[in-house]
C-alpha cells in the first residue's frame, strides 16, 4: 500500500538524525 511505503520512508528518516 502507499501508506506502507510512506511509513517505511518516515522510519528511515527518523533513523538518520540531522
């Protein structure tokens, strides 16, 4: 589902702090 892809990307972003 599209939401699944968004959640996956969101989690990856959270894993990479600025």
